[in-house]
């Protein structure tokens, strides 16, 4: 099969690889469409992703739509031919986290297209990939291949909003106007948050946020930011979802949240510690929560997308055949202009 293989920083080669074997309990998938995630871009830019350093060349990609083409021993569903999207995080299913409903915390998780395991686990920028049967989620016909490949980032947004608790009727701020921030704002709005504000230092991203359904966009560098927030919310936001991964944004969240409010950290902040106003957390009873990947939210993400309440199609800003994976990665790197860049794989032999 053909695949886009990462050999090091800025070194992706489309080459012939062995097709993966379908083992018991697994299914073989023919990939149709795969999206480039921030973590893929990080591997492409640096050759690694924080502490995850690949021990051999490997295939990136974990957001995708595919068809089931073969079933391993013992697998009855999904049937051959079914079009699916995939939860790329394969939790063990047996540990205390898995059995208590917190699969995203499973320490034995095997993540597609990731060097979190040694050797790294190959991903979906390839004609074929194998996953455990229960990682597949059936896509309804109203979701095309491009939207299907967005269910993984949508699951990230959905899980984060769920971490915040009930958002209906709440004043919500999303920090960061990249794909995850925009999706998080869309989900918060669909779930009834009023108003939904989004902050980003880039003016073009603030404009996009309003186009995608945020009620208001805020400039985090504005001199009168606290007056603006006061006018909008009274005493601060009930919920702040931090999706920028910028340290100043996280620090500002503690000033912009109301007493008793909740901050959810979605963005990756790097490996160094970040100083926090701990006394504020105490005297104002601020809840500071992490949100990591997703639990079992894929089917809900699919239903929410199929309802038409989210403007997902507009997130796709670039589409390349597998043979042009290098160009796709370069375009995804252009943070000022690109939102979601995808690779079309089925038609790109
Ligand atoms: Zn992703
Ligand atoms: Zn587990």
C-alpha cells in the first residue's frame, strides 16, 4: 500500500509500505479521507511531539473516514463495506479507568499515528489501517467523508464542554480560535450557552469566530478587556474553555472567570510548569479542570453533526491527494490562513 511516512522534521515521503495484517478482534479499513491535526503538524515541524520521540519512521494521521474491508477472527460488526469514522485512542477496556467509564485516562492506550508507544503506532495517512472493531463508529449518509474525518476533533470539543457541566444559559468564553476552539464554541452554543464569546489575538480568527457562530469575539490584548467582560457578563464568565494552549491566556482566565466559575484546560501548554494565582482559586472557589481527548462521545458527536446545528463544512480549507501529503502538511502549518487541511486517500493511488 502507499502511505505518507514521517522520516524526521519536515521530511514526509509517500512510499510503498506493507499492508497491515488484520488480527483477531480487529478490522481492516480502507481510508477514504484523513485530516491533519495540530499534533500531526507538531511531529512534522519538529520530528517529535513533546515527550513522544519516534524510534522509527512512522505514519501520522488519526482523524479519518474509512470503509471496512475485512474482519478479523471473532468480529461480527461493523459489516464489510460500512463507512465509519474511528476513535483513534484504543483503551485497554479492562483497567479501573476503563471499567469506571474514564477510558480516556487508560494508561495502556494505544493511539493511532502517535509515538506515545515504542515503537510508534502507524496512523491513517495510508491506504489501509487496522483498528479494534469497537473503535469504529458508523457514519450516516448525510455526513460526507470530510465531515466524517472531523468527528475526532469534534469529540475533543464535546468532551471539553461536558467536563464544564451544564452550559445552557451560562456565560461562556472560549480562548483560542483554531479548529478546536471554533468547534468548542459551536458545541457550547448548540448546548445552549448564552452568550458564547471567543478570544484570539489574531484579528482574522476573531472575524471567523463570529462567522462560525460565536456571539462576540474579544481581543485578549485590548486595554479595556475587563470592562468589556464586565459589560457582557456582570461579574465574569461562568465557564472558560481554554483552547489556545497559550500561557498568558490561561493566566488571564483566572481574572475573567466569575467566583465559583469553571476553567477547562483543553490546549496543550508545553512541558514547563505555569505559575497560577492559587490564592484566587481558593478565595473565589474557582474550579480548574483538565480535558483530555474524549470519552465515549463519538456517537453523540456524529448525531450532533448530523443534526445540522454546527457549521462544520466551513472548517475545511484545503484538500490534497495522498501523493501531495508534503504540500498538505505545509499548508496546515500556515496557521494564519488554514483551519482544517485534509488528505484524500481513496482516489489517490
Ligand atoms: Zn486530532
Ligand atoms: Zn484501560
